[in-house]
């Protein structure tokens, strides 16, 4: 049995995030996902991403985990890698 790895499991840099989403006054730079995209689909409410988020209340931004569903619900994809587009659409 082959074991597939998470293509977004290695932490990306702020200069080259996997994806950038914007909306509701926030910008989320996605730097890592904790599960493969296909496994996130099995339990989307608890899929987490490491992001660098900025907003008017925190213009310098901060690192943290967030639920993917919140980013996808409130943000729109503005930029991403080709691999991200293949996995999540765009």
C-alpha cells in the first residue's frame, strides 16, 4: 500500500505562501495544512491551516492556526501555487 504525503505539509515562507485569501477585512496567507486535501474533505469542519493573518485590527499580522472552513467561507482566493489550484480549485 502506498502512502501519499501532504503536498502542503511543509511550512511555506511568508514571501511564498501556498495561497492568499482576502475578505471581510482580513488577508490570510496559507503557510501549511495539517492534512492532505482529500482527507480534509472527509472532516471539513475540523481541517486546520497554519496562516499568517492580517486585518485592520492587526495590520502587522500574526501567525496562528485557523479552521480552513472559516477562510473559505469569508475569503476569496487571490493568489496561489499551481499545486494549490489543482487541489482546492480557484
